[in-house]
C-alpha cells in the first residue's frame, strides 16, 4: 500500500503539499515519513513522500501536470476538526 508510482498519485501529492505549504503548514520529512509508515507505506515509498514534502516545504519548485487535483476548498475540509 502507498507509494507514488502512478503519475496521478505524484501529482496529487505535489499539489497537496503545495496547498499545505501555502497555508503555512510546516512540512517536516520526519513527520511525513512517520505518517506514511503508520499507514502501511513501504519504507522507500515513505521516504520518497517525505523528501517531496521537505522539498516543497523549503519552497523549492515541484511541478505537477493536469489538475487541479483537489477541490478549491480542500484545505478547509482537511483542517476541519474530525468527529469521533
């Protein structure tokens, strides 16, 4: 499970991290890798995801094709408190 092998998966990940970064979220590789590993990603795939997040979090360019991959208000959806 996990990984960014399909181009659409990579595009969604890039756009996700860009949206989070634009909203002031701090993207730490260590935290992203830990999240991915906790969600059953393989170690290499989790590391790739964490590296991508760190790159975008540092303001480096990462281009995606197609899209937009998320609805315009996706950040608001992500940041809503979850009901348990």
